[in-house]
């Protein structure tokens, strides 16, 4: 998976792209995405972990926006 190669990358645009890819994959295979985030938690940028975990638990990237 491309995200494994890029997990430690600190570039903001890479993190946003990885977050998007993982959130999209979570629609098809949430268990695999959850496992990936757990296994690479130390390497992943906080933005990626936050957005992907929110998507897995609430179904949206930013749960506060759901209230609006």
C-alpha cells in the first residue's frame, strides 16, 4: 500500500492525500484501515490519525461540521 511508504512523511500535502485515501478506503474495508492506523500510529501525522479515526467512528471527517 502506498500509505505504508508515505506514513512517516511530514509534508502537509502528503498527509492530506493519505488522509483522503484512507478515509475513502474505510468505506470499503474499515477493519483494514483501522488496523493500518493502529500499526503505524507512531509514524502517521496527527491530522491523518484524527481525520481517519473520526471517519471510522462517526462517518464524517470532522464531526463538528455534521452539527451545522
